[in-house]
């Protein structure tokens, strides 16, 4: 699992990369990290270190039983994979260049 313990994270690329490869994410329950699908990760209060410790113990004992399989995790964020985003980004850049006057 990848752990994102931030108190101020706005968007975690390490979480995204992990999810795209089917690796579950344990993350702070911040509003800006709510994009992480529930099937793909577990959240905790970043101001409660004991909660994170318990979550890690439970996770290692259960071996992610409450989460989806690697294939389900990958599928839950497949729309965010670089292979899907890059063509959209290139189109957007081309449109911006065409609109220059």
C-alpha cells in the first residue's frame, strides 16, 4: 500500500500512480483527497496518529480484504491513467494554440 499522511495535500500524484497500478492507498481523509475511490483505499484522520497505527495493523492482518482486487482498483481509476489523459491534454494545448491572436 501507499500511505499519504498529509494534512494539506491537494492532489497526490503518488496516490494516483499507485492506484493506476492496482496498489491500494491509505490516505488522510481531507476533502481534496475524496477523489480516491473507496474500493481503492482506506482513509484516516490526519490529526489522529493512533487511528493511522490501528488502520495499518488491521490492513496488514487482513491483507486488504475490505478493498477491491488489483484489477478492480486499476479499473476504478482507469479514466485517470496517463494513456487516457495525455491525448486530451494534447488536444487542449492544440486548441489553446489555435485560439492565440
